[in-house]
C-alpha cells in the first residue's frame, strides 16, 4: 500500500494533519511532529537498503538497525540564524555546481584525446584514459569551481542562464586527458605531501590571523554547542585526543593570555560596528558589495582621458548593451511562460487527486499573473514610447527654433555687411572722384608751366620734366593708396562682423548640443525606470514560478512514468488473458 500510494501520501501528508495534532505527544513521549518526520523520511527512502538476490547474510549493510537508530536520535529542530544561512548558502552553491556540471558534461567528454596530456601514454600503454578539466595546464578535479567563481565575478551570483554559462565555459575552460598511471601518481603525492604535526611551527592566534578573517566578508553569529550533544561529545573527544598527542599540561601557561588577546580583538571589531545581518540575502548582498569595494581599491586605473568620439562610442555601446540585456531578460520570461502553460496543459481536472487542486490553482494563478505582467509591460512600453516621443518633439522644436534664430542672425549680418559695403563704396567713389579731379588740376597746371617754358626757353628742361613726372606719379599713387586703404578697412570690418556672428552661432549650436544631451539623458532615465519596474516585478514572479515549475515538472514526469508502467502491466495482462483463452 505504501509503495503504491507513496506519491499521493507525500503530496497530501500536510493536509491530513493539523497544527494541534502536530504539537501533541505520542505514546513514547516524543512529539508527533518528530514521528511524522520519521515517517516522511521512510517514505522518501522506501526501497533503499532492501536486500537483493545474492546478498551475503554474514555481511551487514551500511544502513543497519544500529545506524538507523542513531539517525533517529539526531536533532530535527529547524535551523535558524547563522546555521540556516550557512546551510542555504552551501545548498545554493552545491545545486549550481551540479547543474552547471551536467550542462557541460557532454562537451567535456568530447574533448577526450587519444593519449595522456601529461605522459603521452595511449590506450595500449595504460589501463584507462579519462578527460577532465585542467588549471594552468595541470589536471585539476576542482577546476570547475574556479570557472564558476570567475563566471559569478563576471556576471553575478544569481545568473543561471544555461546558454550564457556554456558560452563562458567554452571560452575559459582548459581540458586535460589523463591516464590511470598519472592519476595514481597524483593520489600518491597527495598522501605523501608534507604534514605539519600539532605543536610545530609558530603560534597562529591571536597575532597571525589571515587577511580573510580580517575582512570577514560573511559574519555569522557565535556557535554554541551543548557539551552533552553528539556534536559536543565529538568535539570533546577530538580535544582530548589532540591534547594527548601534543603532551604536556593543560591548559597551557600562555593560554589565558592568548584568550584575553583574542577576546579584546573581537571586542574591538564589535565596537567598530559590525552590521547585523538578518537573513541570507543581506549576507550575500553585503559580501558582494564589500568584494566590489575591495576590487575597486585594488585597481588603480588613474585618470582616463577620452575624446568626444570615444565618449560617444562608449555611451552608444552601453546603451546597446542595456537594450540587449533587457531583450534577453524578456525572452527568458517568454520561455518561462511557455513552460508554465505546457505544465498546466498536462494537469487535467480529473487528475486533481494526484496533483492536488490547490497546487493546480496556484499554477493557474501564476499563469494569470504572468499574463497581467505581460500586459502591464506592454502598457509601460506604450507609455514609454509616448514619453520618448514627447522628449524628442521638444528637442526637435528647440533645435528648429535655434536654427531659425541662427539663420535670421546670418541674414541680418549679411544685410549689414552689404549695407556697410555699399555706403563705404559710395564714399570711396566720391573720394576717388576728388582725387582724380585733383590729379587733373595738377596735370593742367603742369601743362601750363611747360607751355610757358617752351615760349620762354624754346624747350623744356630735363629737371622740369622729371619733376612733373614725379608729381603725376605721386598723384596716381595717392589714388591707389586710398583705394587699398578703403578695401583693407572694409575687409577688417567684415571679418570682425563675421567673427562676432561665429561666436554667437557657436553659443547657439552648443545650446543645441546641450539640449540633445539632456534629451538623451531623459530618454535613458525613462527607459531605465521602466525597465527597472518591469524587472523588479518580473523577478519576484519568476522566483515563485520557478519553485512551482520545479515541483510541477517532477510530478508530471513521475505521473507519466507511472502511467507508462500501468499501460505496460495492462498490456501484459491482456496478452496473458488472450493466451489463456487460446
């Protein structure tokens, strides 16, 4: 009966009991809750340790009655405080290591070579060859822990995307094929490594404390162990054996001094203000923050100078990276919703006796909540589009206004330059007419003097001809100088006017750039706030959905296996009945 109905009993065991009955005492004086835990453990372990054909009666199994009796005496009180935090942290890391290892197990096996990477032995020269991970070129069975640690440092400790992990593993993993000879040599080296026996070397406390203890990334509450419990007895036995091996009198003469120094050191740490961590989440988050701060202190990058082009490229890359990360986040959500719908489709109303109506309704509520979150996300995206369009419209209007202002100033400048040039040209034309008239007067005067000279002397002297020629040249030169001076002054005025306009234009163009930068910042803030809102609500829903899916997937698989076995039994019975009728 128990073997056939074990899944149903495990599913509905909680519904069959009440809190009042759990607190009652049984016939043996033990609480009923402890008895229920034993029954639950027996149901889970049903079939384990059963005798099989060929077992020898003179050889006892590991799970004999004595061991089972000791296990029943173990404390079953729920873990709290630091013990709970340590257990949850270990369980989380162990699950992650197991899942990540299974994801890349096939890829590791495909890297197997025909010979040993260390001694070059092939399969003919050794008993067996196996492939594994390596670190710094040497075979290391714990290299996957190092790769997982690097993966957590690069992304985050909560990142569990299989595709991302496989890609990171393929780019960072080292492989090594090792033979049984090299494996035995490594094991012998481990056994023969140098061992420092107790009592040798320097004292390690309280002065020689490692830096890891100084930093104390994770601080836990003091652990108090009852001397008469199994743990306390084990520790007392270890202490007696260690003292007997070390020899001498106990406690040591310097023990009190060392304890006092250690207590003072712990008191100083407490006075500095040790944070009061309440749960595992705060423990891990604060540990990550401390680690990031230490890493920032270790890296001394100095001042980084980037050009405008480099800044633009960096900002564009960051924007695209955020968009791609959010897209992957949404794709993961769609995948979870699809898996949730598939699991719900496998649970019919007539199967509530197996899955449980409450469990199925929880799944439907999660599906409905996921649909509502999707609709809310679509509405947020629509609102985000409207807000972005409004910001872009304000930016375009501002840019158009400034552009029109620049064009109007340019038209005014060109009109002013044209007006000044026209006025200056008129003045220069009058001045040139005046100079030409003066030159004509000088020419007439020279001609009159030359006429009188011919009448009196019969010819013009060379001195007079030279003087008259120089006088005419000076008059022509004066005209040229005045024209060049006018053109130079007009050009300088135009240049000064254009320079003033260029400065005003640069200020206006800078205002456009500032407005574009502010608009881009506003758009980024709008998108970041919407994404943060979506991710916060989505992560909370995904956490509850993942828990439900884990249980649902296991139940659906077990039910399918049981139905398959039942069909096989039914088919076998039909065949037997058919043969019997024949």
